[in-house]
C-alpha cells in the first residue's frame, strides 16, 4: 500500500478509494484541493494529533504598550489558542537570586531531616494561595481572527517595557513539516468522504441523465451517503480524539 506523505499522494490515495482509475471521478482538481484544505483544517481544530502545546516568550515593546495588545502574527501565525500567561522577572535569575537561594535552602533542609515533607507541602500550598490572592496570574484573551493577544491589566502601569512574558499556547502542526499527518487514518477517511460529497453534488445537477451503456448515476443518493459518513467521522473525532475542555473540577 502506498503511504501518503504529501498532498498529492493523499489526493491520489483518496481517489483510488473512490474507484479511480477504473471509475471516472467527476470532481475538478481545484475542488479536490479545496476539500484537502477543509480536511486539514478540521484535523487541526479537533484532533489532538493536529496541534502541539508550546511555550514562547515575548519581550514587551513600546509598540505593544501603545497598542494595548501583542501581535501574534509576528510570533507564530499557526497559533490556535493561548491558555496561560506568566511574567518572568529578568532581574531575579541566577544562583544569587532570591528564588534560587530559597529553593536551595529548601532542598538541603529536606535532605538533612530538619523538615517533614508534609509540613513543607502545607507551607508551599499556603504560599501558593497567598500568591494567587496578592499576585494572581494575568487573564489573557486571544482570537484567531485578529491574532491579537490581550492581557487583562493596565498596560501602562503594570507591564514594563523590556520585561518578558511567557505564554502557554497550542499551535497547529504544519503537515509539510510533519508529513506523518497525511497518513492519519481519520484524515484519509474524512477527505475521501468530502471528495465523495463533492462528487455527489456535481452529479446531482444531472440527476436522471442516462450515461453511455445505460448507466444512470444517482447524485442525490451519493450525496446523502457521503453526508452520513462525514457526520459519523466528525462525531468520532470529537468524541474520541478531541482534547478535553480546559476547566477545573472541585
């Protein structure tokens, strides 16, 4: 079996599943290209293998403060969502920083037996709770349409120019960089169903016309069967392969 490793081999694979070259597939190449784009878009939006969690940093500029947002296009145009934002204090780094020295003292304190692990865990949870109240994480808003990252804070007073922000985000994987995507089972089945639906839509314009040899194609039946197959595959992806919603329980 020829394993699809590119757009062209994926198209050829789906056409062979539909009967080509034994059967003439009445779909234009431009229509097939559109269906490939539709299938890849659905794959990246709903399949967990179509996205990847990333962390990226951004140094605040004077333009960011003037705009009141960060332009994500300049960072990664394939970003789908941004979930969290962290501030990074560039002055509090290195072995002589306060955080490093505190962590070092905690480590040696736990090793020499002066502290109990349960007491240490309770203390750290308490400090984390205080930080959530006094210095909570900044809420971030992002839209794929505008590609603008908004942070719910006073940009002029709370975000200094030159300071770094760390973002947790999801980005769509590029199939040209990761050609294994073209061989995904659900992607192949979904694209085949999309092309079949396009074929049925084209033939439905000539419903009842008899072909040479007495063969009559039923475009409406093909369209109906393709819609049912597409609905089944979309339900399967959303039920079994979609990432769970990001919410807290308890």
